[in-house]
């Protein structure tokens, strides 16, 4: 007898399935329902996933022999070792046959089997076939369960059985029939478990249930519970939950959960019980543990339902928001708390420090009233304050606080307190450049945080360690560390530290010459302005770097690195300002004992451009010694380059710098130093310049660095507008004092934007003085033209040679005398694109030449002037077309990748470029990077609401790829 086939359109009835599971723990189950109710289909669906065999009583009719043979065939579905022919005669009656079957089952049955008898109600009362089934129900083997399906009353007595009725009854009533067989104490236990959702045996004991272990196992055997974490399956759970819930059950469960460290679960029970006073008390006691466990959302959800009548709850709220990354909301909550206890001080001070306001963090510390008894909160505050005071130049105070922290940790005890104390000692060692002590203390701090079971503290300490490594001694090590911190934080639900982690990643990427990664990780965060500026400085894009640094310089408590970097950027254009910035950076770094190497290097390079060889030589020597002691390979390499600028042994020093750059895993630094050597020796300069260009770095920009200091000079007038505005005469930047006014610069920029085309004087007047309608503007324009002639004057030009061409109607630049980069690029790009469209073989070298002429956006420092925007869009469009053509022509997958990345820097929503980049990376064998770029593509399309045209480049759906990373 085969089980009925299941329809492809079978309606899933999980509630009935669960009820059958529970009922089948009994020896006999009767499923009674009228025609059309679906009992056969439902039981067949249930039996299909169990060790069941199927007998249709209607097929046997009233014949005992036919029923017996059908029964054997059904049992052989699960017990194939049973003999095929059990009996040859039924003369001895049903009891004899039943005895034979029971005997064989006792021998062969070694695990539970369910026998389903369909249409059992058709067996006539008193017949041998009815007596056979009755005998199996009343005296069957222990491992045999019988399920009887019938439309009406049975013609035999099945004995003690669970009866599930369907005709006119709901599945809830079926479940109720199962529960009815259980004693009241069992139903009470089921009600408690269903209320709580999922419980342990220990929690059941704590709730007051006696002999619970055996009871739980029995309920599980009968299908009323699932384990090992006990829960009640539906519909049983739904049924028992309908009784009035006793909130005290949840309160008892919350007490047990808090005692066993399951604080978030305790909070869930109290919120469900609506015991708001107990919720508030638990949050005040355990908010840090709940947040550290990754349940910040549970804390915020509970607070939303509370009526805040205790100001300390605002500290809880602020702490949760801080670790969700909502720093503004967190600060608002801390201010509402109003108190100045040790706990509020470390939380608010930490938030101020995270937002770059270390001075405010110090003020918070100084207003704090300390308790007489040492506590973990005091240890934390002292440890955090060590960094605040150290970064604001109060070194002795920082050391005093580190000592107080160690003493408070000793008195307080516990791994968490000792971790904070070790962190403070490691921080001081890191600032002092003592690498061995730094590593020792931070290892101890991480180990103790792990022993304390505090993931949040571990992540904080590891992030700070990575920050030190990224800045000087080990950027590659910092990347590995911070990547693990990010993964662990996301797994724990802690995301408030991610902006700082991404900043550390960006800093490490800059030190490794991975500029695209650095810009991606730095994003638009104001705290990362100097990192983004350093990328543009190293790429030779002073205009973009200066714009970012000027913004950073206006922020309170600016890092000395801001002034040092800005000095190097503006030195070629404004030497006086560069000197002031560099001197201030050195002075500040010496007070803070922070950023001393970059400050000294900035002053030394500015001195090189100013011809002050003594200052440059002294700063190079000091920076070299400091960088060597700290293990700062990048600083050491740059110090060697600075020393080479003032040394007779220049070639050897530059060669050593190349080796140090390579040891620092910085290919850009190494390529730049090699180009400096080539320029010095005259060997394969073009080849080394090409190598530097391959990293996206300009080689013709005059800044305070190894290339700017040794750049070859020409006797032409050069006006640069791509990547930043600059005017050079004989290779030397025009002094800022010669301009006399900003309007003179603006006039030259407007003329440059027209690429030598004459501009009508009225148009110039309107652009320069849009709101001035007086007649004085004509005279003002004449004054500006006179100033500009002086700026563009180069000794030795013929008497009739005039770079600035002006008559009564128009003004223009003579591009035969002025080297204008935007005009050169647009012309070269047009020529190359025409050749490409014609299929000319010369297209490839022409396109490469045009690509090398593009050095950045047109006048990046003029983002809002309409005349500049128009030219900028024209240049960007032309350059995009050049890159697109190169992508089509180039065969090397890695080169194609480089061009596509630049296309996406111009337009991050260029879908075609995204798709081609993913394919190019796969062609180059860079599969991991291809998958990451594919994720970026999907995210960018989602940002602008455009469905991706290539949603399955990896043979997966977009959601699969996003989950895979």
C-alpha cells in the first residue's frame, strides 16, 4: 500500500502538522473528519517527512487475509527484512495473525515507526479485519504508533487514544484536544515557556517548577516542546498564550537573565511586562553591557517608551546614540542629563574628543567631581583624559593622570579596569615613539579587555593602536587590524566607531600610496579633510589640496599636520605664507610633541625653495633622526630626499630613499624618488615620468617636495588651470605681491577659460563686477590689464611680443607666447578623438598624450563661477571621451582598469564604466576587487534609483552579491 501522492498545489498547514507531531507521541491517534476536510492529504504531507508506512483499509475490504497481506506490504516499506509472505491462511483468526505480526515487529523494529491506516472506519464491526487493527492498537510494540483516519465512528475499540476532530472544528481545537491529556502543572509550564518564547532548563527551575528536567523531556517526546533551548511549537503556543499572561513570570525571568549575564534578554522581558520602573533601573545598571553586546536598538526602543523622570537616563540614551553613530543626538542627550559625575564626564568627554574638540573634553574633566571610592568609571575617565591632556600639550599632567589611573585600577580591580590602565600607558609610549613599550602595553590592554568579555572596550583599544600604526610605524599592519575591528564591530552591532575606523584606513592607505582607497574611505567627513588633502598633494593637485586644507585650518583645534601640509602646497605660489605656516606647525608640534616629523619636513622643503640651505639641512637631520627612532619609514624616506636637496651626495641619498619607500610598501614614493634620480642623472627621464604618471601623479607641478625642488625650468610663460591655478615665468611662480589684487587673477582665469579666443570688454566688466553699473568699471578694467601685463612680462621677449593682447573692443591671450594647459589639452583631445573615430593607427599614442595633459579639474578653486563651470564641464566631457576611447583600444586588462577608475572619478554614476570595470578586473584575474567594485556599482545605481542593467555579472542576484561583499 503506497502513501497517496501529494499535489503540487498542496496548501501548507503548519499548525496541523505541529499538532500531529505532538499527538503522535501517543501510541494511538485518531483523526476524524468528514469528506473534503483534507485529512488524508494533510496526514500524507506529515507522514512524507516521517518514518511512516501507509495502509488503506478500503483496499482490503472485509477480508482478513487481504488486510493482513496489505499490512505486511505496508510495514515492509520501513522494515524490508520482514518476510514477504507472513501467513498463507487465516483460519486461526485475527488474534493469531496479530500475535504473529507483533512477534516479528518485536524482532525487527529497532526505532519508532508510524503506521497510518486510512479509511479505518470502513472495517465492519466484529469482522476479522477490524479485530486485527484493534489488536495492534491495544497491544502493539512500544516503538509502533498507529494513526487511524476515519470519516465516522470506528467499528472497533482503539483503546486509549488522542482524537483529533476536524469536521466543524478548527486547528486550535485540535491542539486543545492534545493539551487536554496533560496535567495542569504541565500546562502551566507550557504557558510560561510560550510566554517567554525560548527558555533553558535552568530558567524553568528558577521560575519555580519542580522535577522540571524529566517533565521537559516528556513534553518533548510528546511533541509539545522542542529543544535543547525549550520552546512551544505552534499552534500549541498560540493556544496557551491566549490565557491571561502573568507579568510576574517575565519579571522572574528578567531577574534570572540579569544574574546570568543575559542583560538584553532581561530588558526584553521587562519591556514586554511593561514594568517601566524596573526597565529604568536595569538600563541604569546595565546599559554598557547591553550596548557592548550589540543590542543598542533594544536600549533605544525601551527608552522611547519610558517617561524620563530620572536625568541619568539621558546618559543611557546618549551612550546608545553615540554607539549608533548619532553624535549630535548623543551630545544633546548628555547636555540634558546636566550632571557632572564621573560617569557623565567620561561619556561626554569621549564624545567631544571623537568630534575633534579635545579642548572641550579637557574642560569636562576639569569640572568633574570625583568620588572617594575608586570605580571603573573613574579608571575610564582617567585613561581617556591621558590622551586629551597629551594631545593638548600638557605632558606632565598626562603622566600624572596615567599614574592615578594605574592606582585607581589597582584599587578597583577587574580585567576591564586593568585594560584601561594598560591602554593609558601604551598611549604615552606611542606618543613618545617607544615602540616596544607601546606594543607591550596595548597587547596587555587587548588581552585584558577580552578576558573581561567587553567587546566594545577591545574595539576601542585596537582602533587606537591602529591609529598609531597607520600614522608612522606600520600602515600595512594598521590596515589588517582596522579591517578586523570593522568586521567584529558589525558582528556585535557596534557601528559608532566606524567613522574613526574608516579615517584610520584612509590614513594607512595614503602612507601606502593607495590614493583611490584613501579617498573612498575618507569620504566627506570633516575630520578627514587633511587626509584627502594629502592625497591631492601627493598626486600633484595643489588647487584641490589647498581648498581642503583652508577648510581644515578654520576648524577649532587644528592638527599641526594641517599647517605643515598647507605650507608645502602653497610654497611655490606664496613663499611668505608657506614660511609662516611651516614655522607655526613646527612650534605647535614641539609643544604638543605631535607631528614633529611632518612639521620639520614642511619647514625644510619650504627652506629649499627659498634658498635657505642651512635650515633645510638642519631640519632634514632632525626629522631623519626622529623618524628613524619612531620606525616611521615614510618620514625617513622624505627626510632623506630633503637631505639630498642640500647635499653633494644627492644621488646616493635619493637611492637610499627609493629603498626606504619600497620597505614602506609605498610604490608612489619609490617611483617619485626614482624619477628624481633620473632627472639628476639624465638617464631615461621619460620612462620614469611615465611610471609616475601611471600612479595618477603629476610631475610638472612646483610644490615643496622632491620633484618641485628639482623641477627643470623653462623660459616660457606658463599658465596652469588644470588641477589648480598657477602662473610661472621662467619656471618660477609669480610672487603673490605682484598681483596686487584678486581681480587681476580673476581676469587671467577668465581669459584662460576662453583658450585664446578674444573676449569683449563689456563681457569682462560684467563678469568681474556684476553688481556695479557705474562708468568707473571701464577704468578699473584698464588698471587690471596693466597689472596683468606686468605679471606676464618675461625679460628677453621681443619688443613686439605681447602675451596679453588688448584693443578697444576685446582682450585675449597670445597662445604662441603663453603655454596654457587647458588649451593644449582640449586641442590634443580633439585631435586624438578625430583620429580615433577615423580608425587612424595614430589614435592610440595621440589619446595617451592627451590623457597625460589632463592634470585635474579646470580651476577647482572656483567651484561656483558659471563661466568656470562651463569650461570645467567641457574639459571633463572631453577627458571622459578620451578615457572611453582608450578603454576600447587598450589590450592590457590592468591598463583598462586604470582608465575606467579615472572615468568613475569623474562620474561615479557612469553605469557603463562600472560594468566594464568589473569585467576588466575579472579579465585581469583580480576577482576579489571585481566583486567589491560590483558591490559599489549596485550601491551607486540604488542611490539614484536606477535598476542595474547587469544585475548578475557573477551569476547571482544583486542581494546575493551584496551579502557576499
